[in-house]
């Protein structure tokens, strides 16, 4: 029975362990930091010391600087930063397209690990009232004819990391919004709920979609890129990477990202480190700490 129990709780390395710990570099987005903490805690529980360092630059820059053993990033940002010209040549890039572009952009000093099973799709989110007023099917897609008919009068919000939505919406969905507003996802959700905006393009895993009872129209024509989380590692540690990294990639599926986002969401949300530990315990990757409960 002991052999079947999960590894011990993860403790942040100290002393000599901290000096030889792998640095996991990640950007400032809270979800990205949480995913990085998932990897760090799992590695620490398997006697592979690791610490997370948040950086104010993109993942492509972190990879090129080569100052960290591991970089956790989203594939769209990595592809754009490592090969801007190649990224711009991609039409409606899917998850596999982005991974291939990133892999081709890396030199011999870096290597890709398995990406997260979760694919961060985009969804156009509206309220049930907006759907009812415009006779839009609440289980439908962005190319719903009723949406296209109503689109010209809608004020649509978009995330700042997305490509210019105007030509994409026009070409693929016959949609020419009355206005386009660029803002972070939290602000977009609030504006949709308060009717400051009629619709917003969000990541489909955003917890507010379910919590607020919003209607998510799927991006059936894939106007916007599909991205994943992926670790980029230094060639120096390739032979030392524990198998748990591949297991984590498979476990980090769509449901896992929704769970992690719920854990860190709002003023009462957990820190990325706390959320990562909670999820790892629930998924059986590490044992429950003695001081819990």
C-alpha cells in the first residue's frame, strides 16, 4: 500500500537544494503562473528542486535569453515572439501549427516537452437576454445566421492578445460589429454582464461563462488561434526530466484549466501556488500536507 501512495507534499527548496534548483520562468498572467507552480510542486515532490520566477517579458524572450532551465508559455505567444514572420504567414493557425512553428524556431539549446492536453479555444460570449432578443440559439456557433444578422449592431470586446478581429469576423462570419473594444478578460466579462458590451471574445475555459450563466458561441470556423501551454527546457536537463512532466501535460486538460481558473478567480481566490497544490492533491500527484484541514 505504501508503494501505491502519492509522493510527499511539495516543499519549496531551501539551502543547498535551492542553490541547485531549476528555475521555471513564466510571465505575469495568473493562470500561467499557476500552471508553472503545478510543474514546480510536482518536481519538488520528486526530489527535483524547482522554483518559479515570474518575469515581465514574453515566453519567447525568456527562451531566447536562455537564463532558465524551464520556460512555461502559451504556444501563440511563443510562436509570435520566436518567429513573427512565420506566424503571420499562418492562416487560422491550429494547435499543431503553432507547435510545429515553435519547434522549428528553437536552436539546439532548447527542446519542447509535451504540451497541455487542454487547447485554449476562443468563444464569443453573450448574455441569455442578448441571445433571446436576437433569436440566437444558445447552444449555437458564431456562424449562426441569426448572429450574423444581429452582429452589425453589436459592441464586441476582445482580448489584447488576439489578432485584429475585424477582418476575421467579416471574412468568416459575415460580421461587422458596431464597435470593437480591447480590454482584459475580467473587464470584458463585467462589461457584458452590465450591458456595456453586447458580446466579448474570451477563452472558452473562462470560469465566469458558467458562473454567470453566459452563452458561449463556439468559434466553429476557427477565426482565432488555438493555443496550449508548453514547457520549453534547456538541453542541459533533457536527460534529467522526470516522467511526471508528461503525466502533468495529459492531466492539464480543459476541465483542469477551468478548475484552476476557478481556484484563483476573484478577490477571495487562492494564490497560484496554493491553487497548484490543491489541484495536485486532488489529482493524486502529491500527498495531502499534514497541516491541511
